[in-house]
C-alpha cells in the first residue's frame, strides 16, 4: 500500500500537471506544494538526484508563475517555439550532464540507479525551463522524462508514482497537441480602437 505522503504528493502534482497542459498559470503554485512533498518522499528512498530536482522545481515554479502572468511586457507570456540549433544543443548538453552527474553519484553516494536518476534530473530541468518560457518543445522533453521515470519509480516500490507518471506520459501527448492548436488559433481583433490588443499566441524562438 502506498504511504500517505506518496498519495498526497501525486494528487497535488496530477492537478498541477493537468493545469499546465491546459496552459493554466495556477499549475505553478500547486507545483510548489507537490514538489515539496516529493522531495521528502524521494529522500526516504535514496533517490538523491530527484530530491535536488524537486528543490529546483520549487524555485522555478515561483519564477514560472510570475513569468506566465506578466512575462511579455507586462502581459501574459505567449506560447513560442525553440529553433533547431538551440534545441540540438540542449539534447547534447543533457546527455553530457546526465553522464557527469551520474558518475558523481555513483562514486560518492549510495544512490540507486545513479545514471538513470541523473537523466531524470537533467532532462526534467530542461523541460521545466522550456515550460517556464511557455515553449512548445517542453512537452516532448516531458515525454522522455516520463518514459524514464516509470520503470525507475516502480523498481523502488513507488508503484502509485510509477502509475501516475504513465498517466503523465499520456497527458504530455494531449498537452503537446493542445498547445499546438492554441498556437495555430487566430488572435481575435479588438472590439474597438481604444481596446488593448490581445497578446499574440506566438513568441520568437530561443
């Protein structure tokens, strides 16, 4: 049976992730609460890279909340894309950082599956940074993270967490499609010449 902390953490994070997929800024403050619970949970099962990841998430959830609400000249941040060059650099950097951090955990801690755990850490950071910037490419990175996380958490007895990360994998696909539709949707013209223009749905890539 799953411990109460695992149940509570997954309940809060499920709501946060679903709201993120629906482009809703309230996902961020719920993320602060859920990540705090997960930090305690992962510490108890010696997934130290995941503990560090949750602390990172807490800070970035606060920043993401502020950016989404007033990140584009005082108006809500629009959905944007990342150019191919920077995207390829992110992937290469992610692989290198995963190997380096995994080696450090392997040598100096008793961490379980240090290289796999490190990959979850590094690519979650990349996905989170893209999500903070409201970039469409955050969702394929979340697909990768969830694919790695499901077997990792299941192997540590966190069966509920593994099951919900499988559901998050499906949510990432739906969210990717939903964000693409929002980017393609036309922006409504203002009703009168004195009304403020609606913020654009597209943003320049990195």
